[in-house]
C-alpha cells in the first residue's frame, strides 16, 4: 500500500551481474536523511524468440528494476536546474 519510485535499468554492454550486485549492495546500505531509501529490486532473466533481420533468434531478455521510496515534488534534476 506504499507508493514507490521504480527505476528500470536498460540493458547496457558491459553491465554485468557483478557490477549490478555491487551497486545494489552499496545502495542498500545508504542511510541518510537527504538520500531516498532503496526498498528493493527485481531481477529477471527470460528467453524469447525474436525476429532479427528476418531470422528467428533465441534471445536472453534481462530485466533489472530498482525500487526506491517515493518523494513528492519531482526529480532531483528539476530541482538542480530550477525547471519545474
């Protein structure tokens, strides 16, 4: 029943499980009044057939989502730039 902010991480070359786990571990330990709290995450891998240049290929789809406490008032970027 709690509102949260969800950040979906796009698949990037070079972003591996070790780096993701390290980042998650660091974020989960941060406790500061001026930093939003990391609530949890979702990590899913599924396989799917997809069309690639006319060929049917078997692809691995990886989803990584971070869940943070929700703070009203817009994103940090808006507060930094002053563009509300």
